[in-house]
C-alpha cells in the first residue's frame, strides 16, 4: 500500500501532466500509428467484404471503374479521398476523430454494418475503436515515461 503522503505526491504529479496541452501532444504523437492501423483495417475490410450481387458491374462513384471488374481496387476503394479521409485522424485538444464529409463514406459504413449483421462481412466497421484506444494509451504511456 502506498503511504498517503506519497500517494498525494503521485496524484499531484499526474494532474500536472494531464493538462489538455499535454494530452493533445500525446495524441498527436500517436497519429502515425493511428494512420497505419486505420489503413490496415480499411484494406482488410476491402479484401474480405464482397460486393452485393446487384452492385457487381455497376459504375463506382469515381465514374472510372466498375465494381468487381478489371481495375477495381476492391470493396469501398474507389475514391482515394475516402481512403485518405478515413485513415487520417484529426486531433483537436483531447479528441481524436476520423471522418469524411463524403456522403459516400456514411453510406459505405452503414452498408458494411448491415452486411456484418447479416453474416456477409467479417468486419462491421471501417474503424477498430479498441485497437485505436490501445495505440492512444500506449502513446500516452510513452509520453508519461519520457515526461
């Protein structure tokens, strides 16, 4: 058991580190690992999720490739902007956010969730919240040890 005086010193030290600025710096340090993890997840979703039969051969949103035809990079891979949006987190103060203003992104996330619920997809989301939390906690821990 930690003696009360030492416990108070530890709590005070932790509180001095856990300022919004310190947390934001730790989160920004985690961005490269978050980008890598989210890209790996997105590509895994693309490799393991099949198109609905009614979509095969349809022109994808870019207007340059047809689903499941030659040159198709895979499920939900059409516009590099979407891939970039969903694999590049924004850090603002104590918040990490992945997102896109493309209507296509929300539609793809809903469709993937529906496919998973019906047993037609391995993943239910393009995002791995638990995995991202592990990366963030690791970064915070590393910054704490360095701090």
